[in-house]
């Protein structure tokens, strides 16, 4: 895997092996592709109906495009002045303490028709430095429940392991990691 | 921290990302993209109802299957000629608000 610098030293996106561009490109490409979205919502129709009470697939597509537009604008507006620690939140809502290379998420916070199902996932390299590892349309309460969200957890772990193996972590962080696994 | 960023830069991608250009283009073309996406949804509904494949639609519209595939993604800036061909091929009324007197 390689890394694309989205905002100078501040925000990065992973480009996985065999991919032409990074995850940010792929995510927003999918979230604006009617064929891709239709196929996704057909496969996950039960979840859209049971969790969001949306029966019409075209409505689900439109909601995704609207929320995607909002989230993409948030990403485009990120500058060196942006405090990324306010954009990203711990992946685990109940996490109480900081950990090394922690898993994080970002989502649109405005509510148009319903709470947004879009997520962008990242690893926090340091305060205000994040690496985007992927994203998903999350329709269930937990990520473990569906294959496409489980895959995002695997990707986050892969990126985390890569960073640790390559020692792309500050020395204090590395010592903290050693203490974590002891 | 500077050292960590430098280490990450050693693993930078060989080519630059097109994400920002695409995002800017999506924002600038938002208005017609919404029409294009809505038309794609109507087309896909009709194709599903009638069991028409992309290949059959391409033959009816006298264009390539690749072009039909692009239209269905909802990312094409469709000309009036193409819209008219879609209407005819799928028996859809996309331009019904515009009446043409003979």
C-alpha cells in the first residue's frame, strides 16, 4: 500500500495494492454511481427497510448522493487550519482512553431525512494527523454484522499493522504500543 | 512528529490522486449531474420492468454498450439527441414538459 497526502502532512488517504487511486477517490466515485448504489441497496434492502424504514431503493440512492455531497464538501474544506480531531471521532463510541494508532470515523452530522449512513474510516497517526483507510454505507448497529463493514475493520487493521511494521509512529507512541501488547 | 511524517512520505504513491479534481467537478456540475442521476434511475427501473439488458438498449439506441453503461451510472451530460433516443428506446417521457408542435 501507498499513501496520498490530501492536506500537507495533516490528512492522508491509503491507496491499496492494485488500485489506480486512493480510497477517497473510490468512495466518492461509488457514492455518485447510480448502478453501484442500486446494486448495493438491492443486496442490503432488508437493512434499509428494517433500520431506516425506506422501501424505495431510488430514495436510498438519492439520500446517499445528498449525504455524500455534504461529506465530500467537508473533506474538500479541510485545510491546515482545520482541527481534524473535531472531524474524526473514535470508532468505538465507548472508548475512554487514547490508544496508539487508534481507529476513527467521520460522518455527516446534519440530518436531512434520517441520520446519515455514510462513514469514513481513519487511523489517527498523531494529534491532528489522520490516514483515511476506507469508508462504508453502514446500515446496521455494528460493523461486525455485515461483510462490507467487516472488510473495513480488516483494512483498518492492515493499515495499522503496516504503520507499526514500518515504524511509522513516533518513538513515544512505539513505547506505548509495546506497553499495550505486554 | 516531523520524522514520522517524513517516514510516511517515503511510502507516497507514485502518481498524484485525481480525487480533488473529481470532487471539484462534481460540485461545479451538481445541477445537471442530479438530472443525469435521476434519469439513470428511471432508465434502470424501466429496464428491470421490461427485462431489457444494456446490450439490447445499446442496439435500440444505436450506440455502444460502453456508452449505455456510462449513462446508467448517472455521470453523463446528456444531449437532447441522446435524451430523445432514450425516450424512444424505453418508452419513457423525460422531456414531457417540453411540447413540440408539428
